[in-house]
C-alpha cells in the first residue's frame, strides 16, 4: 500500500434528529447498534463526488498524481448511474487517462472483494498502480419510515492506492491472503426491493435484522480464521482488526469468539454508522490519522453484506 484517504459529507444526522422523523430514540439506537450519528450526502452530491475526494487524499498520501494510476476499481451499491460505471465517472473527474476501470457490487463486502480482485490484477503484471475505492450514498436507497434500516446507514468514501512491487522491494508488505464467499439462498435476509429489470426503480433497503445478526458472527469469524490459516498466522497475532462497521454488537461478538483484545479493534460506527462498502477504508483511515496504524502493521479486514456475501483479507500495510 502506498497511501490511503477518506471523505465524509459535511451534513451530520444525529439519533436525536432521526427521532423527529421516525419512532425511535437515541437510547434505542445506541443500545442496539452503537451508532450515535451518521453523515449524509448533500443535495447534488453524488457517490462519484465522495469517491473523488477520498481518491485525491489517497493519491496525496501516496505522493502520486492521477496519471500514475492504470487501474480503478470502485466498490459501490449506490452508483451515480445504471451505466457507465462509477469508476469511469471518477476516472474522468480525477483526470486519469485511459486505463482499466470498473465497479464491483458485493454490497458491504464490496471493498474486500475489490482488494482481492485488484491484488490479482497487480500480481499478473498487467497493471502497476491501482486506486481501490469504496464509496456509497446509501441514504438515497433508505425508507425513512422504516426504523429497522434507516437508523443504520450513512454516506462516505475511502480509498487505497496499491502498487505492484518486486518481492525484494516490497519486503513483507502487501496483500497476504483473502477469502470471499456468497450464498444466494439468503438473498431475502438483506436486499433492495427494486431494480432495473424488476421494477424499473432503485427501491429501498429491506432487512431481516435478527437473522442477519445470527449469520454475521459465525460467517465473519470463519472468514477471518480462513485467511489467517492460509497465511499460517494466528488470528491473535494481528496488529489491527478493521471490521465492516455494521453493528457494534456484531463486532464485539467476533472479538469475543476469536479471543481478540478490544484494543486491537478500530471502530468508527458511533460517528459514521454503516457506510457499506466505504466502511472498511473509512475505519482504516481513522486509524492512520490518529497514529494507531503504522507502516508494517498486520491488518485484518472483514465484512458481510447482502447476497449474502462475506469475506476477509489480511494485509501488511
């Protein structure tokens, strides 16, 4: 990894603000999710705009310019348009020349899928430097009368700059292993009730929260163990656990199941909510900015989302 960056919209929606729109309260939300507030994209602020701002910061951190990039992969469930890809739009807005650019749709697991995909492109030798972006305006697909879902999600974007290097040059740094899974038999647990070929509309998020919760701890833990076993590294030897920020109780359930220490966890859910594919890079960047995450640290990422999709990735940053 050469650099990382993040961007959150200026508008903040607190639990108290939400309680004026839907039958809920700050106490009810915090007890069940750990969320206090979330950021909401402004009028006319698109997913690509959030992604561009995060990408600019990542490029600055990497000491690079847009022309250095030859691969852009964007993980998003809330694209600007049905087509072209949000990656193509970000490419144009950044001023990156012709290169490979495409989106990945694995909902909240999207950034883990994107990291694994980009690693394989770079290892192939066909590409040298990549922007991996998780960007979402999830507020645009929420039913603001459904308190089971509208209290959970927020908007934001995060980005990594990854570079292919010879083993001698990279040392131990880089992607070590990844684990990706999907079980389409559980589509009805977390989905959007609209689509191009079904309703002709974007639809709204629908979720069976209790069933998702029960699946989450088990499947996330299995993915984390799988990547560490492949790397022959005990899970407890990691420096940092950067989870998808879905629910504080899920995160703590995984920590307990795998005997991790609370001080190994980077959590941003209280101030950002669930930003879907953006949540992992946003949380990682929070750790970078406050000085916890340092070059050479061993970082374990995980996520689970609609599909159901789930996965984990192990990286020495």
